[in-house]
């Protein structure tokens, strides 16, 4: 089983997870007329497939602890924890997308990811106090400022837009609370009793997310928070290339998740989760340079955007120091 032997390797895996988490949504942007509720089925299959591939390769080659042997020896309670973590994440992710459609990126992302970042890091650190708490707290604070600046930048593009509804705010808050709540389940499965390896956790985590879809995604298909109801007939009418994009999106996100969990086995879940949640910075890079979302942006938007990048880079540096200081 491959695990990082040095902090530099772990840091590279955490940064990779950030890039993957901030990039997978581009695959949805490339589809044509594909409702997200339908796209999400391909995405869910994609995250399970890539986690299994990585578990049977990187998670099984070399050493006595292979994926299959680990599953046989691990406590059943840890398997359940990983499944529950994935189930919770999936609800949060679906609500986040709905929140973005309802309130816009400027409101939904800062609110949901900001809540998730604080909650996930704090709860994970309580279960696994690894890293310097002062530096970690400072890094999280800088990351939150970056998320707020990101929202302000997008908000400046749409000055004078529609008033945000109370319902959309509630959706974003619930999404953030659930998004931060899955991290402690991963921490527990990684540290308590006969533990799961990071690769095994990723497999059951993604299976939990897939098992959530027949319950929650089907509900949102019938009673969407935004738009008209949709049924499965649209899924089978969609282009094959769009289905492949959905699978690719899941594979990209799943790769980032596996790498984040593997890095967490070295630096601790709190640090790994905090760095992984720098994903909005990567999404902003795609928005600026590929999707031209800031074409013709005013000076205020550009200032906020520059501040976002500066705060995130500082956050990455400080959180990295949280590990080195403790070590």
C-alpha cells in the first residue's frame, strides 16, 4: 500500500486533492442540456469506480496490507462510519449545487464552504489532535477570508442582482453543516480500533455516496429545489459523451478524495481537510482563465479576486507550518 513517507509527498497529494475538488465541475459545464440531477448518477458511479481502481492498485501493491485483507480485518463499525460519512457528504453536495442555483456562487460557496471548513477542521482535530492548533486555527481563518473574498468577487460581477431568499440561505447553511460533518466519520474510521486504510475508507465513503442517490437524488428529481421535476427518461436520451463526462467528473473528484484521505494518514485529517478545502481557489482559476467569467470585470471584482488568491496561498503556507511546528 502506498502512503507518503515525507511531508513533501503528503503536501503534493493534498494539493492534488485541492486541484481535483476544484476542477471536477468543469465536466458538467461541458455537457449539453444535461440536468444536474441526472448528471449526478454518472458522477456517483465515477467516484466509486475510481476509488476501487486506486484501492486495488495503489492501495494493494507492496506490503502486507492490501485493500481486501484490510476490509476483512477492520472493525465493521469503521466500515459503517465510512458509509455514513459518504451518505452525509452526498446530501451536502446536492444541497450545495441547489444553493448555487438558488442564491448564486457569491452567496452559496462562501456560506457553505466557510461553515464546512470550520466545522470539519475543529471536529477532526478534537478526535485526532495532530498539528499545532494555533497555526491550524490561523490557517483556517485565512482560508475563510479567502472564501469570503471569492464570494465578494463573484458578487461584484452581479451587483444589483436579485435579493437572496431565506430558503436559499437555509439550504446553504444546512449544506455547510453536513459538508463539515463527514470529516469526523473519516477520522474515526482511520484512527479507532481495527482501522481501515485510507483507500478502504475512500471505497466505502464513495459507496455510501452512491447508496444515498436512490434516496436523496430521486427525491430532488421529483421535487427539485430549482427548476421542474425530471424523470429517468432524460438520462437514457442523453448523449453518450455526456455520460462519459459525468463518469470523468466523478473520477476526478474521487481521485482527489483518495489522495486527501491518504495524505491525512500522515498529517492528520484536520490539516488534510483544511488544505483540500482550498478548492474554491482552483475553481476560480478555471472561471477566470477558461470560462472567462471575469471578462469585463470591474476593479472591485479584480481586487477581491486578487485578495482571494493571496489569502489562500497564505493559508496553505500557515497550515503546512501547523504540521511542521508540531513535528
